[in-house]
């Protein structure tokens, strides 16, 4: 008997929940191509954060599914994210920034009751100076958060909402319902 080529119902439901998630107005979500070699089934969404009409953070959230599971995943589903935002140069040199960036992810997952296990990742802060034909601002600073975790609940919307909260924190947006005062 030939193996079934039908998409597993568990993955189909998870993708439907990703698509149904809503977010705050500053964040735009769209489906983007998913990597094809990481798992038998994959789906990805991209997010862009706009503040005053300017792009201040971007990210990708990738849902991976392997019906056979992976020991490292501790399950059959895995969420992988990459989030990046431009920073003010003085923030990029703060030695506490990586720990704060990681806490944004963990706090967002816990705050949205997005149960998980096997979480891991990196937080990178970079400073770039442009020269020659690429001359521009004196220095550019970025923060990158790369992480993955295994959802232990079938509520994928909770994970998307947590991921959007991570995007918002990385972009420096105030919490929903709070208005930032301009100096």
C-alpha cells in the first residue's frame, strides 16, 4: 500500500488557526514562502511593524510539522521565528539587551497562555558603520531574535498573538491600550 500524500488534519487545523489570527493595527501579517527542507510540512507568515508609517521591525513565524516527530522538538510541531528591529545606537551597546530581548519572547508566550516546551534561541545585537558607496548614517544598530519552541497546545492563535507581542516589544511599541507620549 502506498503512503498517503494527504496533508495531516493536525497540520491543516494549525495552519487555519495561524491564518485566522488577528493582531493590533500596527502589525501587518502575510503568508510568505516556507522553507521546504526542515520538515515534511511547513507554513510561514511574515510580520511587519509600522510606527508613524515607517517600518521598524519585521519577522517570520514558521510552523513545521513532522508526523514522526523529532527528539529535539519533543513533539511533532515546531514553531521557528526570526525577528529583527533597528535600534538606537546607544541601546545596541547595552549588555543587558540580549536578556531583555529573550524575556520579551518568554513573557509574550506566558502572557498569551501559549504553552510550550523545548525552547531555545539566540539574541544578537549588531552595530554597522557604512563606508564608500554605501555611506549613510554614521552607525546602524540592529537587534535579532532567533528562536524555536514546541507548542504543547493546539491553540496556534495564542502562539501567533504571543509572536505579535514579541514583534511589538522589539519595535518599541507601547502595550495595547497605552498611548506613547511624544517629547
